[in-house]
C-alpha cells in the first residue's frame, strides 16, 4: 500500500466524517442539553453502532439483511421515525439547541440514544458497504480482514472528530448564549435537518 493510497483513504474518511449529519447534530444537541459527559457517552453509543456496521459488512451480514425487503423496511422506518421524532421534539422545545441547559442524563440512556441514532440508520450500513470495498486490495488473500481494519480506521477518524466537537461544544454554546436570536434560528434549522434526514430514509430504496 502506497502513500497515495493512504492519503486518498484517510482524506475520504475525513471528508465523510466532517459532513454534517444526524451524528454530529446529535452530539451538539446532547452536549448543550446535558453536558460534555453525557455527549461523550452518547458518542460512545454512536461509535459502537458504527463498529457494529463495520463488523456486519466485513462478515457479509449487511448484504444478507439488505437482501431481505422486510428487514430493510423495518430498519429504514425505525430510523426514520426516530430522527423525525428528535426533530419534532427539538422544534417545539422551549430550550435552544445551543444554549446550555445541563439537564442530567445517565450514561446508559445517553449511550442507548446514541447507539439507536446510528444503528437504525441504514444509510450508515450502505455507506460502509459501498465505501470499504473501494479500498480493498484485489490481491489480498483475506479481503474481509482488510475491510474490517479499514472500517476501524474510518471509525477512529470519526472518534477524533467527534471528541473535538464535544470539546468545542461549550464554546459554541457560549457564543450562542450571548446571541440568543441566532441560537433559536439554529435550533429550528437543526430540527428541520433531523426531520429531513428522517424523510430521506423513508424514500431510501434497497440497493
């Protein structure tokens, strides 16, 4: 594997993980509402779900699941319903997304909510199914192992980015606390993004 190979792979992993999506919005919301520790445990749930997707792709389980229309539909609508519910809850909440409220939340609840956000999103599994094989070397005797290792590296990039977001979230919240009108606008827009992500899942078709 050449330097060019790793540069292309890590650049793609970085760009994918910094693209705004349900995971990043979830962390920002969790951090502002319940604090950094709650956001961290929520992120651990996201990372665990991502590793679950990677493992499923590596052993071929994802392909089996997506071959079943019933399983695909069940996962798709569960994820869509949860994201839309998060969006509606945020839209009608009196608390701004980016202004700290520090509502206490247990580790297990934070972990479970993060895990559900990612594991119920079939687009996450589809991403790993489409992305990882692009970088598997054709002459490798164990492509599943290589795919699993590459998947772990993508998740590690995700971990670094989301830890940075958790660390910076208090500064972001502080800025919007001083500009409350901006905070309300961002809260409403973020809620619409959650709903939009959910609607995208509803129209998602099985590959």
